[in-house]
C-alpha cells in the first residue's frame, strides 16, 4: 500500500484458526508427502493447513474461503489448492496417523 509516497506493508494477521508453531512442529511430519522444496509445490504447506483449519472452524463451503485468508503470504493459496491438498492428505491417511499418535488407545491395563 502506498500512503503519501511511503510504502506501507501490512503485518500478517494471526487468526484464531491458524496453527501455532508448536502445533505445526507436531503435524508437519505427517502432512509432508513431498519435500517442502519440491518444484511442483506452489504454496506453503502451513498456509494450506491454515486454510483447512479455517474451513473446519468456520464450517463454510470451500468456495467461500476468503482470498485474503492467508494474510500477507505472497503466494496465497486459493480454495482449490486447499481442497486438493486436503484430498491428498485424506487419501494418504495423514489425519488418521496424527490421531493415532496424539490420542493413543487406552488399553485399560
């Protein structure tokens, strides 16, 4: 944004649905199907995951995901990218793996 000849950069806004650093360090290994540096990766996994968390928290249809959801991210993912990555995570059982580690079955022993 240009105000009076000065370039003003908006600070990233943290939403309640955004993953914390601690949460991200826990889930990232389960969500990384290819390396972060893979040439076909167009969006950061963390921003895609934040988009999914917003969708779950808001309960909104995919197409209603706000375009500015990822704040100051230069390469903000559109809803289609968040949806497609979520489908990949579901197909590969990423969320089940997270649940099995985060909430191990109590065997009553």
